[in-house]
C-alpha cells in the first residue's frame, strides 16, 4: 500500500461524503427521508489494525498466496434510522450537515495538499532538484 493509493481512497471518500451531504441538505424537507453518512475512517482504521505486513513473493501464478495483499477498503454509505428531527419522519439536521460540509471541505483541501506533496517528492526523486 502506497501513500498515494491511500490518499486517493481518502479523496474518493471525501468526494462521496460531499455528494451525500448535498443530497441530505436537498432532502431536508422530504417527508420520511433518512439522512445518510459516509463511513471511511473507521473502516480504514479497523483494516489497518487487522492487517499483517507480511506478504510472500509469488514467482509463479500456480504458487500458493502467503499473507494478504494490501487492499485499501472503500467508503460506504450508511443510513441513520435512529433519530427523527421532524414530525414527517425526516431526520436531516441542516445545521449539522452544513458543519459536516465545512469539515469535509477542509479535509479534502488537506488531502489534495498532501497528494501534491507526494507527487512533488516523486518528481524530485526522478528529475532531481532544479
């Protein structure tokens, strides 16, 4: 697992989170609508703590796999069915969604800066300093 792959998955999760938040806000007045959230960080943390770093080298496709290849999990969308904010059964809290949107925007910006840094380091390693 490389840093760039991990950052790409985190950017994908942040982009999905932005779409889900926007959808929640759009449906704030829809009767019976249940807010959704994106789960990524908890899934990633669980994956990283359960992961073994040991992986055997297969020189032939017929050889048995030793260890597990490092696959980064994807984000998933879950529906919040536990709360009700309105008499219509809708549970979207617009203030909370706007806070999440701001936090997610900052997180996305941080991830893009980090991935830019990774690419700059690769560029320096390939070309050398100019």
